[in-house]
C-alpha cells in the first residue's frame, strides 16, 4: 500500500499550479500506484477554513477511498472540527502566523487525531523546537513534522530534536528534499519514523514519488516510508 501523507487541492496566489483538480490528481495516482493521498484544500489553509474543508470533503466523496481529509484548523477563525471521517488535522502556523505551541491550538490536540503541521527550520511559527514542546505536552497525539523542517540545513537538526519523542514523525515532501536525504533521515531517526508526502498539487506528484522510489533504501525501509508508517497511524481512518 502506497499512501501519500501530504497533498492539496485548489489554487494558491503565489504558485503556478497547472492542474488543481481532484480528477487530475487521481489520474497521476493511478499512473504511480498510489492508493490514497491526504488532502487539505488550499482555500482552507488560506482565507476560509470552513468552505475549504467542505470542498475537501466533497472531493473525498466524489473519489471514494482515494482521498483522506486533513481538516484545516485556523486558530483565528476557530472553525469547527470533526473527530470522524478524517485522517486528522492540518495546521499551517506560518500562513496563520500563530506558533505551533500556542494554546490557541488546544482544540486540535484535544481531539487526539493525527496532526500534519507545516514545519520550517528557523521560522518563528513552526521551527522543529516547537514540535518538541507540543510532543511533550501531548505524547499521545501523532504529530507529522511537515517537510522535515523544509530547509536542507535543518533536516538533521529536526531528526535530532524529535528523535526522543516517538509520537513525532518526519514527513518528507518539499522541493529541497532528495533521495539521499530521505535515506539519511531514515538512518538518523529510523525508517519507522519517516513518512512519504509529495505536496501535490503544489509540487508535481511524480517528482515526490520518484524521490522515495529511487532513494538508496532497502525494500523493507522503503515500504515503511511509502505507506506502512502512515497506515499504522491511520489504522482507524483507513
């Protein structure tokens, strides 16, 4: 089972996204053998969490089994969240300018669902150190550190910081990630703590998939990263 942890639908003002559609994404998923991808709608990440989440649920309904929904929580809008029918919650502290360890996110942690959060080394909003703070407060909440810190100079630091917190996983999408770095992160933190994501439709789904497919990993570690780890975290949802 190949599962993509990090996907989006919809437009974004700062990026050219040639195909923002759910149908286009499913076509690529079929080509690559990806069973399902976790999506948040970019409208939800941006100005309207309620409407964007509604559109994500609509896409999941139109393509049964192919999309898991990461419902977006905006701490300023304090939009409604559900505890059923989702993969978990998506947070973007940098867009919302609210630190990941801010208490305004408490309604998210209280759900106990997996959380995928944008992580960016050196950011005042989402540096990996803040993931450590949250992991200590909520050790039973699975937390995916999106982009593994985003910048190559921060990948190893992110692995070192969260290594002692087994509820934190490194999610590896991003234009700066490479197959060699994926293998290094698996060596630093363990392949069972690394999760494949593509950031499609921001980034081409084929490129993100190819990095893991061609990374210098043994078959067992590749299987964990490509889907085994996420399947374990999402056992209820899947």
